[in-house]
C-alpha cells in the first residue's frame, strides 16, 4: 500500500507543469486513505492486545487453598 502511495505521489511530481501547491495537494490526497487505514489497523491491534491481556486471567484457574 505504501508503494502504491509513493507511485501515486511521484506521478504528479514528475509533471513539470504542476505547481508546488498542486503537487502538495496531490500527495495529500494520496496520503489520506493510507492514514485512515493505519488508524483502523492500530485500533484493531489495540483491541486484540486488550483481549490477549484478559485471556490469562480467564483461562488459568485460580489454585484452591485448603
């Protein structure tokens, strides 16, 4: 996905007629979907880590004291 973003960004920067502002806008448009996907993945990983942290408490029975 990052490779695709890089190719997307460079395609506009290779255009000699494009202004610096146009190039910057082109890069930003390419970056936005990647940033959104990254936020989604990070949130899902955090949820997964939270569930893993709870697993030992649920799976391991407490020893019985006699």
